[in-house]
């Protein structure tokens, strides 16, 4: 079996799509949102990392009720072209929260984030919708970072994917008395992400249903220690990543639903690589400590599995989602 390899540095995010010229548009904005990997092993529903694969959407608003949606790229054949579209629902949620009337929309989306693979495609869609609304409402409604995270979390259900999609980098997300919060951290320059993406998908809801409601105290303590260590490993000491990415809370429970994923994780870890299930799976994330280690991980994967995997050599995205008003520039 040969593993296909794609190298995607952060500076090579796809160029934003220019909307077709429409003289009657109220405003046109372009939004770019990165893929994300949540959990990172032990940091269940807490840690997330932004990666250099992107969705790019150009949206025009109109003073009418039109809704025109064009989609290319990953998942394009399954994505609704009506009000049920997750991006549209997210835009509508922000407008309703602000007490503003939803405008007519023309949306052109280029989806680079793989759908149903544990790389935050739904979080990217929600984040895109929230940022589109921010851009379209600029000058009328001010949406700060706290408001963006609150609105995105209300739609997504938890902040671990939308926080890095919004803000980039490594994020710690939690919910407290003031609602969802986050802390963004810079990842050590020696950390080199590698993602193995299979041809099959995995339902997040199914993956969550396989987890027990209670776990042994020893497993809980184990994951607390590894989560704390993982923050240190990602920001200061990449040589600790193998120990820091060990997990007892969710990956093994989900393994029965994606045995190829679990096998690849186990084989890579046995070879010394910090491999984890990306989000709910079935993709596998490797947090390597340099380009040479990434190539070695690809060679291990090529030797130990018959399942076709596409290997993406990525960078950590440090910007998060961006909004550009076609007339005014980036925000």
C-alpha cells in the first residue's frame, strides 16, 4: 500500500474566491477558516489545534430574500443548498441574536477541510457562518471575540473545535459562569503536524455514543496528568509528546467503530510517534518533532496498514478564521 502525501504549509492557504460582480449587492465579504483537530489525545473536549487546510467562502448580501449557494470541494455533493445549510443557519443565528433581519445571500464555498473525517468540518462551517455575519454586520453590530465564541459554541454545542477555528494556534477551551472561554497558546516551532486521512468517514454522534458515562478514577487521574503535560510538550518540550498524548478516556472505547484508525494509532505509537485519533476520527493526527520524523511516520504507516490513507504534512495555523471585506480589506 502506498500512502499519498500532501505538504500544505500555512502560508499556502487557498486564495479567497472572488464573487461574481453584482452591482446591487449590499456588501461582499470573503472568509477563510482552518481545519482543526480536537482532543489531541488526552485533552478530551478541551484542547484543539488549528491546521493549514482551509475552507474559503465569498458571500454577498442583498436587500431581498434570495438564497443562492454554490459549493465545490470536500462534501460538496451532500451539502444542502437551502436554509438547512449549516453556514446559512449560522449566519441566521447571529442575525437573530443581534435582532437584525436576515438579508438575501449569494454564497460561493470552496471546501478544503475533509468532511466527516475528524478535522472539524462542522466547526469550520459554523465558524465561517459566524465570521460572515460579523463581516456583513460590520459598522452596525460589533461582535468581539467573546461574542464570536459564544455564538459559535451555541451552534456547535462545545467550544473545542470552534475556538481554534476562530483564533488559530493551540487553544484551551472551557465553559464557566461567563459562558465559553478560551486561551490561545503558541505552539513550539519544532512541532510538525501530520494528518492521515482515510477514504471512509465517521459520525461524531456515533463516536460519542460509544464512550461510557463513567470511567475509573485511575483513568481520570491519568488523563489529567497527560493533559497538563501535553500543554507543556506542545509549547515548550516537543520531546515529551509521545508520553503527553497518551489517553484512557475515549480513543479505545471508539476503536471498535474504526479499527483501521485504532490500528494505525497503535502501530505509530509503538514506533515512537505521538499519534492520536483526530477529533472523533477516523483521521489520525501525528505530532512529530520535525520534518524528518514526519517522513519516517509516513513510511511506518505505509508498511503496517492496507487501508488507503492520504498523508497531509501541515503547519499549525496561527491566524484562525479571517474576514475580508472586498471593499475595505481584512478584519
